[in-house]
C-alpha cells in the first residue's frame, strides 16, 4: 500500500507525459502567435511608411511640376520684358523722329508763312499806281503784318535836311512835324541808310522820342525817306525774324512804289509810249 501511495504522490507532482507535450505544444503555439503579431505590427508600420513615402513622392512631383511651370513662367516674363524693352526703344526712336519731324515741319511752316507775308506785302505795295493807294497799302502792311500801332512815313525834302511826314497812324497832330536829319535818331538812320531796331526793349512801350524801329526808304542806293514805328500793338512784345524781312522789303520797295505812283499821277495816269522802252536792252 505504501508503494501505491508513493506512486500516487509522484503522479501528483509530475504531470503525465501527454499533458507535458500538450503544454509544450501550447507554449510553442503561443510563441508563434506572438511572433505573428509582431510581424503583423511590423507589416502595418511598413505599409504606413510606404503610404507616407508615396505621399511625399506625390508632393515632390507636384513641387517639381510647379517649379517647371514657374521656370516657364519666369522665362515667358523675361521674354516679355525683352520685347517690352525693344518696343520702348523703338518708341523712343519714333518719338525722337516725330519730334524732329514736328520741329522741321514747324520750321517749314513758319518759313512758308513768312514767305506768304512777304509776297502779300510786296503784292500790296505794287498793286496800286496812285500815291494815295500806295500809301494806304503801306499802312496796311505796317498795321496788319508788322503789328504797328503808331507810326509815320516820311520823305526827305530836296535838300535832304528834313524828313516830312506824308502818312501816319496814331500820331498826335502836334507830333506830326518835319524832323531834322541832323541831331536826331531818325536822321541818323536816314544818313546811314541802315535800319535802327531796338531788339532789347518792348516795342509796344515805344515813345516818340525813342522809337523802337526806324527803316530808311531808298531807291537804288539813294535814301529818300524813312518809316518810323513809334509803338506796336500791346500784344506784340518783340520783333521777330519776319519783321526784319518786312522792314527790308519796305525799305527797298515802298519808296520806289511811291515815286512810280507819283510819276504816273503827274503823267495824268497815262502809260509811257512804246518808244520809252526801245532802248532798255542797251
């Protein structure tokens, strides 16, 4: 019986061989399950990382595409800037050419206007064969083309000692008297045969004592009178180039037109006969 008790005691402290095997199998199965779980976790981590890398790759591709688009845009902007500079350069050249053309056109226009004034003045002076008509046309040229407001036309006496007024405008009666050719400014211009024009002063503020313009009248080389401008219109503050040309024209043609008209009047407005022109070719 004691032997049986010992057997039962050993059986209680040591499991039967089949239970141990079962236990070992369970432990092995548990260990495999733990490794599988670890593997699954690692697999999920790898998948997560793969997704992150794919997202990062997608962002990088998008950034690269944006950079390419930006480079294209910058290239287009640079090209447009270059075209803009070229257009601005052409515009400046065209503007400079236009400015030069406008300046030249204005110059030609002024020259044409001056020629027109000279033609009109010359035509006016020689369009009449009566002393009164010539005088009236001289006054029209002085008033309308020169802009004179107060002026007088003088012819020298036979001795050449006085200048006698034959026409005037805006001159008071007490001022309309003969002028000596000696000791006066008008007489100085008459004796020298050269016009005296004050280019520094305002001709609209001229006086009878200091006229701004004195123009000798001559026939060939002989001075026979003078036109004296005492003052211009208020809006005419200075003499221009055309005024000097008109002074020259008046000095050369006014006296000849007056003398011709006077001689024609003395001849009772009869034209000379053919015989008066026969020896002109000699």
